[in-house]
């Protein structure tokens, strides 16, 4: 079994665990934890997609040289994407936490079931 | 032409945004104006592109970032579509900022920056051709959205924001997975390159395409995975809800549009399914809402669903795709933003508190315009969009989709028009203070909506055949609404006369009859308006809308014109009817039946156009697919207007509670529009030997039963106007029956009835209306003995009821005689007997009407009443002259009519020998009868008068009752429930079974909606669960097909 | 419990999506054409040894602009969302931090900041760049905050840095548009010698600006959360 | 060799993730999530993505965990 | 056919005969009813006395214009039916003005008189009049149903609506009478005739006991005289209509007198035998058996 398969499975499992936490836990903080796990899972997935077996990091240092680069490196594009994704994930998590804080301030509860004034 | 590159929208805005982050008090002060300046700049840039591209001054522009060709770098495309959408985004952004002036000021630069960036992100997702770039800016947008939600203070907004973030977090995750896999399978992130790669053939790619599309769809809030969005609509600042609904929805929809290039046929199918489910489902639930913003939320979701369905249903290569898509989109855009903005002005959330708008006519007008635009009435873009959509779907043979769309639309009409009714009718509980900054955007969007309507109408096929002059007259009357009523009345009458003058020369005999009924009748019923004091705000525009629609109906030469006119007339009459004191609920039910009928007509028109080219009215006679169903649908549609049995329950209230001069308009004139429609389809069906025998046979029975039930209903009424209203139901039943016979005699009967009903019902309603106006009660048992006070009204009513009852020598008998002959020749004996029975029953209510009001004992409080206004009597007596002429010389009309009809129905014609009409069975000499009876009557009257010339009048109180003098003789006026015995015997026939049926149907849908909406438990986590379930379910269904 | 079980089933059902993706994953030995292009021409066109950097800053620089915008928005939102309520001016209960942390922070903060700056300036040569460097800089602020909970970051300076670097980033983009091939093109400055610190056109400048921007934005976010700590609920 | 490390790493990640979801105490749960990120960044190194590894370490396991703790701290203070 | 003086004179003569026959016939009937009830009864010429007395009474009062018009309408109705009905088959003189309308005209012209009566009585202002009218009209609507069915049945049978042609078709012996060729229609019509004449059991309208004298309660003197005149004419004319439709018509005055007498006697006979119905009972009754007969009559003819 190759590395990428294992990490692919890991990423899927991580996402599912995160999703389960997101959907099942009543505690708002833990919902956010679930979300960030889900997010991490997607990051691993993206990096894995870019991975090619036995290739090196996409940095053209002396070890790689400037010739036949395409035979030597892993795909740099997913890595570039994941950088963006990570920052976005941070932003979303931070904002969710700010919301959680505000909600807690208003009702002194972290149970998401207590925020149902709007419905139907 | 040198155009500013769209990249500057982003560069300038972001630069300014970053600059606004600078610390400093001075900056705080000017930052709002800075924001406005940037938004103005963006608007200008996108508008210049729109102008240039629309006029083909330049081609679409590609912007390559970083100076590399795609797919190696991110590129933006500014084409016509993009120009339209970014213009929409930026204009609404600009006006939204104006609207949100105070809140943006209060929140400070931080808030302004977020607002600005939201708009930028929307611009980018519209322009960008790179899939991951779109993802990034979608995220920017959703974070900014989350920030803007909390402009509104309070836990509601905060919790709504959190729900939103949770759901959009999951959705973003799905999108990201989809994107990375599409990269994996196609090796590109550029939409155009991916489409070239054609991912359809690779299964893994199919799944990633699925993920991408489903997440964009989820962003568009499909039913039922959209609880989070509804909370946001309800809880946010109205200014932001407007942006969310009209702009963010639009931009996201455009993303779906771009991505839909990736999809396969199957996915398009699902797209349409999802859209339709959303449209129907959310509108079903919308019916249960009483919070204005949440209701608008449901409506928004529904509208976007419809647009998604359009994406799925209509191939983008179709030449009409754009007009459908943008027609619907633009209506939604203007209307929804406008409504949310108004909701911020009204402030209170309950639907009923919107009556506050009543005191602000401009705002009320805008509100109603927006509502009508959402519900797809002309002249708004959505009308044309929906029209074309139905035609295209018919061309595809996709009837199920049409039905779903119409059902959803109907639900939407239910709650939106109920709401409009509240605003128009309920007593205002609060007064509004309107700030100019909040009014300006609404006003501009209102103007934009009408402009867009005209533009779209010119763009669709055959749209240029629509005559907008009646609407222009309505607009003039709206602008002149501040003038006193009599001036507007003169204008209206002249305009109606002018329509008639224009239509007259080209019309054949059949049309002339309707011109006379619609327009001459219109003039006659407008005359009483001179009596009305004050300004009568809103009356004349509505009336002219109705008469304009009727005029257009006559001149219509294609299906579009016809339907347009039909809808115009419907709205006009709705506004007329709702003017009555207690008519809110009745006008509403009138509208529901009318709209339901109109949708059936639309569906039928769709069927008619199937497989045919063009949309001329002559297609009705060459229907290729499902001709029977199409005809039946049309018939039922028209029968909602003629209030045939089962569809009649709206009429008594609507006609009974309308204003005194409106009742004759709607009863004597408007009902004939339905007759006009029926005649149209019957003509198209061909003559006697048509293929729709079963249909007309059924219609005949319906007509007969309608006549019976209508007349029976009338005799038990205590309310004079309702009595007449029920009588109209019955009379229209006769008319339907007569035309359904599809024979020469039958049609002559039908036309005679139509003309008679027009005349006597106008006389009766005018007379009774004037009396009601004078006595301020509808109840007949509160009247009595008025013959001495109102002799002219009495004579008018007497002549009216003699005509109605068909007693010789007046023209009513002509109808009866023709009827007998027609029935026996046709062989519809039993139906005929029922109709005859109904006719004798008519006699009962005629008597009740005239007796209870005019005869018997005068009431104490009416001792000082005087004759009704001259302006009411004038049209009555003009009509009486008409009745007399038609009675003495029916041949004037019937001869040429017969000649025309002989082309259609050559068999068993009526022949004329001088003034004697000869049928196959019998003969009838109206002129002689008129003379014989007249002479005899005069002789006998003279004799009796001579014999009792010394008679002395008796005072009212000079009476003996069971050997005693009653203390208060006026109380002995027997007028309440005078047909008690009849009620005991036959009352069961008018038991409100049909009303019960309709209220059961209503309850069913309401409780279904109530049941379904329990899934919106308010729990943010549940909403996230819905999103996942939705994805999984759609996926599993999808998986089974690939 | 039933609910959780149901969610478990739901998640399992959701896993079918992954399963079907997994089954179609196949394996790939070669780069995609797009990546091949970057690998073959990246060095020559952009002039940065770190291909990830050339993609992040130049080829897909527009994404990165969006990314800093996201942070900017979040900072703004959190700024006005968690803003102190005015009537709440009581002095917060100060908690003394331990001596070790205070001392350590005094020593470490400058070092960390220098490290951060190094990381983003060298982003085009070695692993790391604006984001990494920026977050390292932000970590230094955390140290300061931990050392002194009452420490108030000088907002004016942070905001100014944030704004200026942001405007700078956009200006670089516009320069690229005006002077070179397109928005965010790095080649309006000479590409220089491959592998040098002052090479790869404007990449070092842009990445530094990104680093400053990210660092200041994150600091802003953190300080807002910190500010709440001192507030009464 | 790499393979074994990767397997162990992945097992740890999953274990930590489960801890993060299942553990009753919020602090543990947040810490576990941070550890998942940290382990992920090690995984990135093995997957030849040093840039990503740095970012994940700094942002995913560093900054976001700190923000979590700010919030937890605030909530605990209130309790 | 035109309005000529001789035509008008012949018609007036016919009217005179019919009026006298009507008066005599009602006298005879009242005598018979009395004898059946073991009373002596009135003299045969009593109706004449009544009529002359009514016309001669001097003290008159009126309630208004419609009060005048009521009897006028009523009498116009009666005379009108007479005018439009051919009395003697084959005689141009006694066919009156029937050239101007057919059976339908007569059916509908009945309403003319009813309306006038109703309005006039209403103007009187006495509640009993209104009660009587409402009952009368209610009952009348249902009476008309079997009648209509019978007429339709006839129209199908003879394929015409012209009375003269219907009579013509029945000539040539009793076997050709509608009574035998179309018994169901005849039965239905004869039942509705009972209601039309308003004898017991369908005389609640006039209701001599509960309400002084029904609709004409306020009428007296000349007004009542007019009404009585009308009643006399109407009885004969209605009977003549039935005679024309169902019993072969009349070829001379003797036949007419005999047949109308028998038809009228039928209603009196039933009235003597059966007790009075309440109004809802009679409404229901007419919608049962006579209606069923009418329907059968049509089905048979189709």
C-alpha cells in the first residue's frame, strides 16, 4: 500500500469524524472543533492529491536542478491551493468562535438547541 | 472605445477597502463617502461594459491576471452576461448602501469595509473563470455575509449568523473536495479548459462535478435544506436581506450557470428537479408565514429555485434561454430588494401591520408593483419570462414541469396577494416616518422594474405585438390621481370611448357585441362616478386597467396578447373589487380563482403551441397534442371568470361587497370576459361537428346546474347585492349552457342572454347600488316601501326584473323562446328542464328583490330619503331604452348575428319573415307581442283607473292586522326569510358543500405546509444535518443513474 | 442517542461519496499538464525557485489577494462584533503572569519577529512565505499578550501596517498590470539572478507585504479576542 | 520506512480526532484537535510539502488553538 | 295575419263567451262542492252577483300606483293568455292572436299576471299578502317543472311548439289524443294543473282559514272585481290550453265547453278528496311523482 492511499483514507476518515462531531454534538465549541477537524481532513486530502510517489518538494534548489524538473517534483498546485484553504479555515474558525462567544454572552449556554427563537 | 478594465473594480475597491482600515478619526468621518464613491465607480465601470457590449461596440474582454494565458493563471471574463450581472450587483450595492446609510454610519468603517468586500467578492465570482478562485471569493462572500448579518443587534441575528456559518462551512467543504478532485481528474482549474476536457466521460470526474454543483446549489438554498437561510432573511437588517436576496442570490446563480457547463444531461435533469421541488415546496410553506421578512425569505428561496429549474430545463443554446432566465431573474432582483427595503421602512414584522402603507400612496403603489412582479403579472419581466418558459417547456413536451411551476406560482400568489390585501385594506395601526435615503432606492427600483418589463416585452417573440397604450393611460391616471374625481372620470370615459372608436371599424358582428358590452357598458358604468365626492384615489387607474384589458382582449390576435390582456384585466378588477368596505377577503378569493384559472389557460396555451409554429389565436383550432385536455383546461380557466358551478364561491362576496358603481362593472361587464373566452374556444373547436362533443356536453350540464344552484342561492339572500350576485351566477349558467349546445339556435340564445344580462344586470346593480349608497345598508329587510320615495328607481328595477325573468313582452322572453327551441332541437331535454326550473326560481328572487325594497311598509328612518342621484339614473334609463329597443325589434341584432353564425352553424337556422322569427319548431313575433300586450295593458289600465278614479290614498298607518291596529306597522313588513318553506324543501341544494370543499382543500395545503415546516426546528445543527442529508440523498439517486 | 445513531448512519451514507471517489482514484505517476508547465517554465517565467511561491504569488496571485481579504474581513467583523461596550469601563481584574514567561517573552519576541520576517522575505527561495511568516509574527504578539494580559497592542500601528501593506499589495498588482503583463504580474521588476534574495521580480516585495498584512491581521484578530478577556460579560 | 511512519501517524491522527470529538472536557478536545493539526503538518512533510507543513503548524495548530483557548478561557471565567 | 277591426271584434266576442262560461263554471263547481259536503250551496248565478257588486261598490281606497297596476297586470296576464291561445281548431276567427307566438309564449306569459298580482299585493303593505305571495310563488316554481317536462315531451312527440299544429296532429279520433299517445306527459301535466288551479290540497296560497283571503287581502271593490274577472277567464283558458295539448282540442264551442268543464272538474274533484298540504310538502310532492312522470314522458319519447 502506498503512502498516498493511506493518507487519502486518513483524510476521508478525518473528514467523516469531523462531520460526525459537527452534526451530533450539542456543544457549540465542540461543533466548531468538529468543523476544524473536517477542515484539516480536506487539507490532507488536497496535499495527498498533489503527491507523487518518490518525488521531492517543488523547490528548485540544488538537489533538483533546473532540468527535467517535471520528472522530479510533486505537484505544486495543490500545495498552493491548500495554503489558501488553511488560511480560510482559520478565518472561518475564528469567526465561528467569535459568534460562539457572543451567543454565550447572550444566553449563558453553549447548547445549540437553546438558540431556536427563529424557526418555521 | 476605451473601456476601463473590470480588474479595476477589484483593484480600486480592495485598495480603498484596505485604506479604510487605516486608523484615524478623520477617515472615520469620510469613510462612508469614500465607500459611496467606490461603489459609484464600480457601477459606472460595469454599466459602461453593459452599454458597450449590448450595443456591440466591443467584444467580450478577457482579463489575464499575472500576464499569463489561462489555464496557467486566473482569468476573468467580461461578456454581456457578466456585464448584466455585475451591473445588477453594483447598482443594488450602491443603492443598498444609500438605504443602509444610518446603520453603516453607526457601525463605522469596519462595517463599511465588510460591505464593500462583499460586493467585490460578488463581482469576482461573476467574472472569474477559475474554479478555485471562485471558491475563494465565495468564501470571502460568505464570511462578509456572516459579518453583515450582525449589523442587526440582538441574539436573533447572532444565532442566525451562526446557523449560516455552520451550513456554509459544510457546503464550502463539499465544494473544496469537488474542486480538488476535478483537478485530479481533469488536470485543470479553469472552467473552459475543464469543459473542453469533457469530464462527463470519467466517472470520478462525474462525482466531483456532482459535488461542485451540489454545493453551489446548496448555496442557493434548495428546499428543504435551507432553514439557515430563512433565519438569516428574517433576522438580518432589511437592507442586508435585500442584498442577500436579490444580489447574492443572483451572483450565486450565475456561478451555477457557469458551472452548469460541466454537467451532463442527467445532472441537468436533477437540476430541474431540485429547482422545481424548491419552488413548490418553499412557496407551499410560505403560505403559513406571518412574519414579513421570513415570508420574503421563503419567496426568495422559491424564486431562486425556479431559476435553478430554468437552468436545468431550458438548454442554454436555446435562443430564448436568456430572455426567460433574465426575465425571471430581473423581476426577482428588483422586487425582492424593493420589498425588503420597504420592510425596513415599515419596521413591524407582522403582515397585517403593513396596512401602515395605506397612508403613503407612493410606497403602497411600489409595494403592490413589487408583489405583482413577483407573482408574474404583466407588465413585469417575470410575466414574459414565465410565458416564454411555458412555451419552451411545451415545445419540449415537458408538461409535468409546467404544472409544477404553475402550482408553485399559485402558492406564491396565495400568500403574496393576501399580504397585498392586508396592506390595501386593513386599518393602519401606526404611521410611518420615511427617511428620504430609504425611499430613494425603493423608488428607483420601482422605476427600474417597469423599465425592465417594457424592455423584456420587446425582446421576446411577438412581444412587440402588445399594445401598451392602455397601460400608458393607466400610468397617466396614476400620475393625475391627486385631481378631483370628476376630472379623472371625464378622462376615463373619453379614453374608453376612444378605445371603442379604435376597435370598432375592424370588428365583425361577434366582436361588436362585445365591444358594446365591454366599452359602451364601461362608459355607462363610469357615469355614476360623477356622483362620487372627493378624489377616489386609485379608482380610475384600476378601472382603466380593467377596461384596457378588456379592450385588448378583443383586439388580441395571438395567444400572448390574449393572455396579457387577460391578466391586466384580472389585476384591474381585483383592485376595483377590493375597494369595497368589507371586500378584502372576497377580493382575495376572487383573485385566487382568477389566477388559478389564468394558470390553467396558460398551461393550455402551452399545449396549444406544442408542435405548432407561431402563437396566433388561430392555433386554437389546430391543436396537435392533447387537444381535448387543452380545450378542457381553457374551458375551466374561462369558467373561473364566469363563476360556473364549483368555481363560483368567490362571486357573491366579490360582487356583493364591491362599491356601488363597481358591482355593475364587474357583474354586467367583467363576467362577459369569461364568455368571450368560451366563445373563442368554441369557435376554434369548429361548428356542430367538432371533436369535443364530450366536453361541450359536460359544459352544458355544468351550465344547467350552475343556473339552478345560482338561482337557488339567490332566493335565500337577505343582502340585496348578494342576491344580484347569485343571480349573476345563475344567469352565467344559462349562458354557458346555451353556448355549449353548439348549434345555431343555441348560440343565438347565448348571445341574447349575454346581451340581456348585460343590460338588466347593469340596471339592477346600478339601481340597487345607488339605493345602498343612500341607505347605507345592504340588507333588504332594513328597507321597504321605497316606491314612494324612489319611483324612478322602482321603474328601472321593475323593468330589470321583468327582463330577467323572461316575461313577455320584454327581451328576456326572446332568450327563453330561443332557448326552448334550441334545447328541443339539440335534444338536451333534462338539462333544459333544469334550466327552466332555474328560470322559475329566478322569479322568486326577482319578486323578493323588488318587494322587500320598494313595496310594503316604509321604515321609520327612511321617511326622509329622496330619489337616488341623477348620475345613477342616467345610465339606467339609457339601458332601459336599450332593453325596449331590443324587446320590440330583436331582429335588428339577431338577423345579422344569425347571418354570421350561419357560417359556423349552417344547420337548423332561425329564419325571419318580417318581424316573425321562425324556427323549425315554432314562431315568435316579438314586435306583435310587444304591441298586443302594450295596447291591452294600456286599455285595462285606463279602464281600471276610470273605474276607481275616486280612490283615496291610504296612509301607511291606516291598516288592520288580525282585527287590531299594530302599534308599529312598519314592523309588519314581511321581508326576512320570506321563502322559509322553500328553504325547508330545497335548501339542502344550496348547502355550502362546494365552499366546504374549497376550504377543505385550503386547509389541506395549509396543514401540509405547517407539518412540513416543522423540519425548520430552529436548531442550527439540524440545518447542517439537512444539508448533508440533502447531499446524500441526491447523490444516491444520482449514483443509481451513472 | 437515537439521533446520534441516525447521524452515524448519515455519515456512513455520506462516506459512499468518498468511497466512490476513492474507487475512481486510480494512481498517477506523472504531473498534470498544468503542473508540468509550471515545473518546466516556472523558473524561467517567474524566477522563483520555490514553485509553490511562484504559484501562490504570481500565477494564482489573485487567489492570494482573496485570501488576505478574507483575513481582513474577519478582522474587521470581529473588530466591530466584539467591540467593547462603552459603559463597561471598570478595570479588569489583573492576573499576574509568571516571571518566567515575562522574561522569556522579552528575550523571545524580537527573535521571533526577526524569524518571521526572514521567513517571508525568503519565501521565494525556501519553504515558507507570507502566510507562514505572518503567522510567526502574530505568534510574537501572543507571547506579548501572555506575558502581560493587560497589554494593549498599539492598534493604530497595527492598523496602519495592515492598511499600508494591503494597499501596497494592490498597488503591486496594478503595477504589474500597467508595467508588465497583467494584474499581479511580478515581472515589472527585473527577475534578477535565479536563487538570489533580490530576484524573482516583485515576488519578495509582494510576499513581504503579504506577510506584514497577514501578521497584522492575525494580531488584530487575536487582540480582539484578548480584549474580550478583560471585559465583563 | 516512510510507510510505517505514515501509518503510525495516520493512526494517531484518527485516534486524536476521535478523542477530540468524544472527550467530555472541552480543553482536552480542543487540544486534541490542535494535535491533529500538528500531526498533519508532519504528514505534509512526508508528502513533500514543506510549505504546507509550516503553514499548518503555525496556523492550524498554533493560532487557531490559541483562539479556541481564548474563548474557552472567557467562558470558564464566566462560569 | 294583421290587426283588422273584424279580427279584434271576433276576439272580443270570444273573450265575452269565455268570461261567461268561466263565471257559470265556477258557480257550478261551488255548488258541487257544497253538495258533496252536504250543504245546499250558492245559487249558480252567485258569481255574477259578486262581480256586479264588486264593480258597483263606491267607497274605494288605494295604496299607490303599484296597487293600481297589480290587478292590471293580473288581468293582462289572463287576457293575454286568452289572446295568444287558439281556442277552436280550424277556425280562424277563434284563433285570436296566436300567430304571434307559440306554446313557449303562453308558458311564460303566465308569469306576467303573477308578477303583477304579487307586486300589487305587496304594495298593499299587509304582511299576510306577502306571506301568501311567497308561498304561492314557491309552489308555482315546482308546479312548472312537470309541466315543462310534459311540454318538452310533446314537442318531441309532435316536433313542433305550435299549439295549432299540436291540435292538428290529434285530430281524427280519440286514439290520436295525446292522452293516449303520450299518457305520462298527460299525467304529469294534469298533476301540475292541480297546483295551477290552486284548489286543495294546493290551496295554502289562498289559505282561507289562517289568513283572511291570501294575496288579495287588501283588494276590494273594483280591484277585486278585476281579479274575479281574471279568475273566471283564466280558469277557462288554462283548461282550454290543456284541452288543446292533451285532449284533442275543440272543433266547436260545445266541445270546448264540455272539455274545459271536465278538466276543471278534475281539479275540484281532487280538492274535495284530499286535505291541504303545507308549502314545503307541496314543493316536495311536485318534485317527486309528477317530476318522475315527466322524466318518464321524455324518456319514452326520445
